[in-house]
C-alpha cells in the first residue's frame, strides 16, 4: 500500500510539473494503479523476466522522441503534447477514454509515465495519393505516447512509421483513431538495432463505417515485447491486420494481438506470419473477442510460422471469446519447418541453399505483403531484403 501511495504521489508531481489538466492526471493515476499490481503478467511460453527491472520511476530530465515536423502539409498537422492539449484537448481526452485496459503492466507504465511524444492529425484536404512517412527515433529509456487521428470521411490515406534509433529499454505507446466513414492504412516498420530492448504498444479505435488496414513489420530489436489491441467500436467498422516478423541470431519476440468487436456488423481479418532463423524465439498470442453488443460480427484470425533452424522456435496461440449469438469467427495456427523437398528441388537447379530459403520465405510472406498499399508494400519488401542481407552476413561470419 505504501509503495502504491508513493507511486501515485510521483504521478501527481510528474503531471503537475507538466501543467496537465486534471483528467490527464487521473488517466496517469489509473495506469499507475494497474502498474502497482503484482506479480507482473508473464507468458508461460517465453522468459522475458529481465524486463521487470525496467519498471522503475524515471528520473528527469530524459531525452524525448523528436517530432516529425517534415510530414506537415495541407491536411497534416504534428503537435507536441503541450500545444495539442491547448488546441484539441477534448479530442485527446475522448480517445484516451476509449482505450482498453492495458494488456500488462508495461503498457500501464508507459501510459502512466510518458514524458515525450506527439500527435499526428490527418484532416480534410490531405493528399491521399501521397504516402505520409515519418521516423520515430527512439532514444535510451524514452517513454513516449503518440496519438494519430484520422478525421471523418477521409478516403485512402497511407501512413508509414519507421521505428528507429539506438535507444535501449525504451517504451512506446500509440493510440490510433480512425473516425466515421474514413479509410486509412498504417504500417509500422520496427527497425531498431538488434541490441535493443523495446516495449511497443498500440491501440486502434475504429469508428462507424470506418476501415483500418493496420500492419507491423517486426524486424529489429534483441528483446521485443509488443501488443496491438484493435477496438471496432462503430457499427459497420472494419479491420485488416497484416503483421510479419523475420528474426535471427538470438532475437526474442513476445507479441500479443487482440481484436474486440464492440459495434454491430463489424468485420476483421488478422494474419500474422513469422520466419525464425538462428537461435531466435517468438510467441504470438492472438485473441478475437466479440462482445454481446457485437452482433453479426465476422472475424478471422490466422498465425503461421516457418522455422529455418533447429535452434529457433515459435509458439502461436490463437483464441476466441464470444458473447454474442449471431456471429462468424474462426482461427487457425501452424508452426512448420521449411520444406526440405522444395529446398532440394531448387538446389538441384543450381540455386544455393541460402537463395532457395530466401525464395521460399519470400513466397511464404507475400500473402501478407501483397495486401499492403502499393508504396507501403514496396518499402516493407525493401526492409525485409535488408534484414535478409544482415542475417546472411551474420550466418556467413559464424560459419
């Protein structure tokens, strides 16, 4: 109890020092209460116990995440938190109040103690024919909160975020809201250096008759814990979630993905594909939850892994929770080694084993990549090719 009280008092001082409104202080305190729960939630399938030491009250000052001012143009604004709270306080409050309860204490920690971040606002007049791309440069022990708002009736805007930097032990929490009758895509490429520990969380809020194509390319980081929670709040809202992962060396990934059907007549397609090499390990915990209000929901969850090394491992854990009685929901999951007969066939045609594996992996991942919008797809393919080259170089060095 004393530790909890100390934590809440720390949040009070943190919020007052930043001159924040009372409701935001209460938001931080609610997350701090979740943070105070013990024991920390951990997976039965992976050992990321070393992350426990990262949850400690941060000392000021800390390096903040840079604002991507270069993306500003007609229909696109970038605001730091102080300015945004003055100009669009109610919109920020509404979005944060729609968030689901944090999936674990690490997300709660980020929401309670964030000390940097920015807001991206996409509004009428944006050129939807041009991709909106920015880099989120993560520095050491940064705790960032980023909001992305896509206004009403915006059709086909493409957003691409590159997670970069040398920051270790960094926390990143993002909330995306796609409002009524809009269609948007958001692709995030996680390209942090492979020595990093990264904790990355995202919540998406999809409004009435709105559609979001959401994607994560998990590539960088030594130890990565991430979660995506998609809330289909509005009636007739839709989601397509296409995620891919390519890991090697001793990389560790623990990922969660949840889709909540809250409104009526919602639809969701979630596909996760990962390729594991070296001594890498991954856990994917996927869940489709249809609330009693989510009648006539249609949801599909797939998780598939390809293993290229006897020392690599992957666990895919799909689940369904259904409270409504008029729905369609299915899931599937597989974990398999690369087909040696296919590799042998390609080698018999004069193709090296490395090249053969590359071709098979590319074919395995293309069902995800080819669902992305054109320019975003090309950038993801380029990032994957770069990762392949790094893995091959590392493998050759160890031979």
